C-alpha cells in the first residue's frame, strides 16, 4: 500500500495569502477515497487544532495522524482516535537522554524566547516563540546551552502568517521524519512509496529523508533553499516542485498536493 502524507497548514490547508482553488479539497477527499492510499497528516498542530482544521476546511479524516511536530501518533478508525502505544515506548528507548524539563531549565532566561502555551508543549515537545528579527543570535545561545546534551533536535521555523519564529525541542527520535518512517515501516511501505508534501520549516527533514517529496507551489524560500542544498549533495533524492497548470489547478496548497500525488502515480486517471 502506498502512503500519501502531508503537512497541514499552508500545504493541505489553504490558509495562506495565495489564492486557493475552490473545490480542491473536495477533489482531494474524493481522490484519496477512490485510490487505495493510506492518508497520513503530519502536522505541528495538536489534536484539538487538527480537529478544528478538519471541521473548518472540510478535509477528510486521515488514517493516521502524526501531530505535535511528530511527537504524537494516533490512528483514526470507526471508534475515533486511538493513540499509538508503541510510539511512546519507541521514543523513550531511542532517545534515553531526552528530558523536556531539563531542556526548559537549560534555556530559561534566554532573551527573546517565550515558552509556548501548555497545549503546545508535552512530554516530547518543548516549544517557544522566538523574536524572529534576532533569531540568529538567539539560536546561537540556544545551541550553546542545549545542543548534543539531551538526544534532542532543535527545529526553527518562521510562521509567515503570525510573523513569529517558532522553536521546537524534540527528542531526535520523534520528528515528522522519524514518525513517518515508523509508520511506513509498520505497514511495510518502502520509502519511495511514501509521498510527503510540505511547504516550510520543519518539512525539510521528511522532504530530504528519501521519501518521494512534494513542495507545494507556495513553499517558502527557506525550505526551497534547504531542500535544494540537500538535493545537490544527494542527487538520488526524489523531489517534485508543484508549479500549477495541472488539470486547471494552480499548484498552491491542496492543489499542489494533488499535482504531486499524480506526479508519483498515487492518483491516476482510468482511461
Ligand atoms: Mg505548513
């Protein structure tokens, strides 16, 4: 079985400043039903905010939800959401030095960092808002205090909607990339049989991990630069840049996801 995995905000969800195609979400819902594909949402949102997105935009429920930037996995079925029990155990074993409280203490008092609200933090996620104008100096200080000490990864991204910098500390075994690898492994899908679509920041990891990558047309410059750099070093990476003009769609958000899924043959037209 093939996997169609996608980021939500400004990838599947048309919540940026570019024009959405009316009907693209209905088309996505229909195409994923028609083709035998496992749908995975891979998002920085928590469960509540994901439910909000499903209601607000009318996107279908996924088979699997990788939320909180990869730190949490749930499956969706007839009885609703079910947490993935194996994932937490896996992360603890794979990142034994991870300790959210210790990370919190290590960065306490760094000027320009504000801890995010409790619903955005968790046992495997310690998150901050960053004064984006000063992000280089702030991230340098953060590196000095944290890097390499807690089996962590430090992920910085810029939210173009709010103008805020977002900083996540995660166990190195629990990111969008590793969670997706875990799910692919579990269902026995090879990496190229997993299509991953993204638009910004932390999507760089799954996009350069050996999956079949799709950058929607509105992908931000930071991501495009990061992905191109990785592709120069590793020409075997499979990457597709949605450009629009496909089936009358414009390539932004959902339309870029559909275009990418056709490119890799996950969706196809019966003739
Ligand atoms: Mg996004």
